[in-house]
């Protein structure tokens, strides 16, 4: 049981590191526009407090996080040039702290608030 928990913790740390590397890659001018857009979506979804399926809904609530985020990471890492991604991985090892991007935070809030507002005005 302890080995399983440790494996899951390592996997979660690796996902966090991958997300941070994608965040850094998003800011790199050598990354194509389509990769930047998809990286923004994946990182925004991963850090968004609102999920497609709410977590209290038994297994499905966590299943979307366990499937969508790793799948998104796998897809977007294939669209970023390897040298850029390698540099970003190196930077994630040397940088400490969490990235702060207020523009992205406002965009995430707007993306989730706009449909909620529309849904509420229809009733």
C-alpha cells in the first residue's frame, strides 16, 4: 500500500512539473501559435478550480482530471519543439515557487463565468 501511495505521489509531482514546463514553453517565442493555444488550455484547465465534471460526483468527478490533464499534456508536448521543451524542463528544476500570470487567471475566470452567466439569464 505504501509503495502505491509513493508511486502516485511521484506521478503527481511529475504532472506538476510537466504543467510548469508547459507554462514556461507557452512564453517561449520559438513555440508555434497552435502549441501555445493548446498549452494555455491544458494548463488553465489543470489549475482551474472548476472542472467539466464536479469532483463530488463519485468517480466521474476525479476521472476527468485523471484522464484529461495527462492526455492534454501528452498531446501538447508533442507539438512543442524538443529543444524548447528540454530547456523548459531544466528551468522547472532550477526555479522555485509558482508562476503568477494574472492575465491567464482573468481569462480562466471569464471562460467559466460567461457560460454560467448565460445559463442563469436564460432561466
